[in-house]
């Protein structure tokens, strides 16, 4: 037969108070606002991925370089020649490049891969025509919400995202509007394009106003001509 010892009432009350005290101090019962605070009660920072190197991306300092292309149209054969030169320089230096393109719709990547041997320097690229596509491929949604999809900050985030995905030496991000206003984004200005180059040195952002062109393909080739110049300058500076 088992025997049970009866505990004094005072002991039972003391144990009950101790259990209640442990429950009310557990992390799950903290105030939600306190739970988001870091050490010493410091509030959690509103991080901007374009300015924070701790998340594995290169840093964009907010500078926008104004660039001007041709006064009218461009010579397609000359543009193609410049991209052949770019690809050969990348092969020579054993450097990888990738792109995330919106308004140019993959033309930059296409021109790079028109040269024999380009598979050695480009693993892949993205065409992200919508905001959702950009976010799916690594562009932080808060950057688009804060700055607009047509902005230097979004171009920087695009360049960073594709560079990180493909572990490339150079990432190119392109966003902008050509002939028509984008009904889905209030910051759309026809003829205004932002692009960015992400490298080991950080992110360089550019703004270009594109003159009216005869066709969508002409707009794209115009921007391809503008974008290849800083790419060549960067590679020449590394030689």
C-alpha cells in the first residue's frame, strides 16, 4: 500500500506563487514591442538593403551619375561591336557578369552572349518586367515601396540581387520606362532609365534620359549603347 504525505498549506501557496512568477516572465508573454528590441532595449533598425553590407550585398551610397547617350538613334553594328569587345575582355580577365533587366528585356545579356565563348563568363540572367518578378528574384519589396520601381535604389538592388545569385564579379540592373507611361507604377516617366553596376567596389548608379526612338527595339539598343560604356571603363581600369 502506497503512503502519501500531506504538504502544509503555506508550502503549497509558496510553490504556486513561484510557478506564476516564472510564467509571467517567459519570453512568450513579453510585450510584442519589447520582443522586437535588441540588447539593452534598443529598437530594431529599419534596414535599407542598398546601404547595408552586413547582408552580403555591396553598398550603394546614394550617388546618381547623369549620363547622356547619342542625340538621336544609335548604330546597331557599332553597339554589337562594343559588346563583343566587352565579352572578350571578360574572358581575358576570367570575370563573370550577369544582369537583371526590366525595360531592356534581356538585350544586355543577349548582346554579351552573341560572342563565342561567352558561356565562360555568364551563367545566367533575369528579365524581371513586373515588380513581383523583381521581388521573386531577390529585390527587397521595401526598396520598391520606399523609392519606387523606377529609381536608382531599385536599380542598385537589382544589380546586387543578380550578382549575389550568380556569384558574379559584375551585376547589372536596369529599370525604366520608354515610350509609354506604366499604368501600374506612379513613378513612371517615359524616356527615363536608371541602371546600376554592382562590383567589388560597391554599386555605381546612373540616370539617363532617352530621346524618342522609332521603336521599342530602338529604345533598347539605345540603352545598351549607354550601359556598355561604364562597363568597358570599369574593366579597363582593372587592367
